[in-house]
C-alpha cells in the first residue's frame, strides 16, 4: 500500500534484504562451486558454445511475460490482475518458445556454429517454464515474502549445479550446462508455485481486457526496459562471440563470472527488494528519498570495496580458483571488476523509476545507453576481449552518473545528498585496494595462501579506512544487521 508507515517498511525491507541475501549466499555460493568444478571439467570452447546458445535465451527471458509480472508487484492485490498476468505470461512464453525452436538454425548460422542449433531448441523450453513461474514469483515479491523466494532460488541453484556437474563428469561436454540450465528452471518454477496460495481456476484462462490493459500499460514499458537492459548487459557476449569466436567468448564469459557472482548478483538482492518497497513508499516522498539514499549507500559501498579488491587479487584468483588454462581471463576480469564498481554507483536508479510508476524513464535511459554502447563495442572487439572489458568499465561509469542525475531530478533529491551517500564507497575502495595490494606484493609463498592473505588484508584495510572516513555509516550497518538478526529470529 502506498505511503505505508516508515517503521513497517523499514522492517519489511530489512527482512527482504536478509532473506534475499541468504538466498544469494547459499544459491550463488553453490553456483560458484559448480562453476569451479565445470571450469576444470570443460574447455573454454565448450563454455563459449553454450554462451552462444544462451544469447537468444537471455534476451527472450526479459519479455517472457511482457512485463506483466512487474505490474503485479506495482498494483495492489486483485484476482483479475493475477489471472490476466498468468494468461499473458503463458501466451508470451509459448510464442517465444516456438520462436526459439524455429529460429535455432538461423541463430547457429549467425555464429557459424551448427552445434548451437540443438542447444537453442532445448533451452527454448526454459522460456515456457519461466513464463509459468512469473506469476507466483511476482506474488512473492509483492507480498515481500523473500523467505519463500529464498527457498526457490536455492532449489534452482542446487538443481542446476548438481545436474550440470553430474553430466559433465559423465562426459556430456557442453550439453551438461544446457541440461543443467533447464533442470534449474523447472525446479525454480515448481518451488515458486509451492510457495504461494494462488491457484488458477478454469475461469482464470478467460482474459479480462480491463486487467490486461492495466497490466500491459505498466508492463510494456517495463518489458521494453528489460529488453534494453538485456541488450546492454549481454550484447558484449553477442559481439565477442560473432567477431572473436567461441574460445574468446568462453574466456570472456569466465572473466565475467567472478564479478557477476560476487558483486553484480548482490545488486539483484537489493533490487528485488527495492522495487516493491519503493512502490509502497511512492506516496511519501521524504520516506522514498531516505530509502533511496540508504540503498545507494549500501550498494555502492559493497560494490566499490569488492570490485577494487577483486581488481587487485585477480592475477592470483584466476589460476588458484579456475586453473592455469584460464590465465587469459585475468586482464578482462580486472576491467570487469571496475565495471562492477561503476554499476554499483548507478544502483537503485531503475528501481526508483519503476517504483514511482514511471518505467518509461528507465526504458528511455536504457535506449540511450544501448545506442552509445554498441558502436563502441564493435570498434573495440577486433582488438580483443581486454579492450571490450575496458570499454565496458568506462561507459558504465559515464552512465552511472547520468542515471543518478535523472533519479535525483524525478524524486527531488539534491546531488549533494547523493554525493554524501557515496562517501563510504570511496573510503572502502581505497582501503580494500591498498590492503590487498600490500599483501599481494609484500608476501611470498604459495599463490593460494597469498590470495587468502590478500582478501583478508583487503577487508581489514577497507574497514579501517571506513572507520576513519565515515564512522556513522558503520553504526548504520551495525543497526541494520541487528535488525536483520531480529527478523531472522522472529521468522524462524
């Protein structure tokens, strides 16, 4: 409900971040372990071939429900909305699945890799499965039931990882990742339906046009923004794969894996909570601004610290974690760690655009960003994946500034207040990078021990710098953690 009491929203938000954070730790932790195992069982080319097949799937997933699930989160409870969202999601998912089955040869021909076609066909069924999952997942988000959502995400990660590793050990090669991906999608869908009370009835499949217009009126711009975001965040894979080939794409994909799992996925934790919370607070502007500044402070602080530290330890992390055959991913990983830092500085903007009922702003900003990004990537790609990663980092920083400028304007926030919210990020980044660098270059011994020491020193250095630069932020974080512990105890 818009304009809910601040104390209630704060508690719900803290609880949501706690459960989504736990889901990320458990689910993504298992994904990291699975990735390490698969990196040692498969070759860069096998990773790259699956990456080519996933290009179409990743883009299509953003419109598998026409954006109506976001409409369900935004609007208050109404059975006609839920039924309408289910019908529209099933229609869109079925159409996209059919499109994938038919277009598979053309997609494979685009990369001149015939073996990609059957992979696209199998993966296309994940679009239909994902469409079936959209309504229960949206209902969990609308009700801020992130404990239930945590269960579904962990189930997905475990199913995908177990199936992928088992098939890789059995000698399935690249197909191990394909079947694992589909298994994870099915498990996620089943888990989501088990977590909600809503069940479709026979009348649910008769579409009511007032509900459809309402959902599509909000969802279409949100879906457009989703497609544009997918292009922005994944067009580099398409360009690298088509210009440099499957092996280069496999190396680039693995370079992206650590920044994605350790940093960018944490932003999704905040985003999944921020959008429904901002939606509830849209009728209370001062409350919305306070919540937004808290989101920016937390995300930029974590992203800057983790990204700066990862930039320093990457030359140790890659051979220790993935093995020496992945050495070529070190430099792109370093640039992509800084890309993750830039992403953290633009955090929260898209969620607040949608939360105040203006998803069209997000779509417009994304379109401008895409138009600027694609030609620069096309120029950089022939020079190699290192240059592609560098371009990603630079442009992400430019657009983080632009997105925050727009956010300040639409919610009436002063740039000074926003800049102050990012002060902890600067301190943490400087401290983490300095501490990690001292350990990396100042210690001898096995690479694994040097990596562990560098990570620990980076954490200590970041906290020390933060304590000097912004002690109130430490108190704020301690208070939020105490709140989270309370939520965990009362929810147990």
